[in-house]
C-alpha cells in the first residue's frame, strides 16, 4: 500500500481520504481513531478526578466489580463499564480477556505458565492473564 502525507500548516481543517478495495478491521480501527477527538479518560482516586491520557494507561481491569485504570505507578477508578472504555480507546489497546484490556506497547514479555496459560507481564510489573480465546488476537497484534 502506498501512503502519501501532505503537510500544510495553512489548512483550515485536517482531513484524510482513503481509496480501498474493501473495508477491513484494520481500517475500521484506523478510522475510529482518526475520528476520535478524545485522548484521555476522567478517572477517580481518593475522591479526586484526574485526566489520564491514553498514552499513560498500561492496563484496564475489572477488580471487585470496578473498572480500574492502571498507569505506571497508580490505579484509578473509571466510572463506567469495560465495554464503554473499549469503545473510546485507540488502536494501541487490545482486549486480552473478558475483564482486561492492555496497551500492547507496555507489554514487557509473555510468560507461559505450567498449565498452558499465558500471562502478559507489563513494564510496570503488573501481571495480567491472557484468555485462551484471546491469545490468537494478541499474537497477531504483536506480530508473533
């Protein structure tokens, strides 16, 4: 595929145009990300609200029926369901189980457990179990 970018600071509005043979899941993700103007989530910790940029998020997990946003050093509560978070996330995130989404840029390595399960170890030391159903998707995204 050929890609051509024209940079013109005088443009009143940015636009992208694609000529495709067919719509694929990859281009659907790209389109969703380009159309999204949101690049952060409002999260809560100790009663205070914080703006957490997508680039700071390592993982999003369900813990004790709460949606937890994990950054390098902190955990925040997101007031919404996992599927609601997933609908606004950019392409950097992949669902690895029914209760967890990770930013694949922060995966340090994958560890195969004795039972045949796989855990994703993130750069901040967080360990997240990968569902057997999601292993194929994760490997494709990582290029394995």
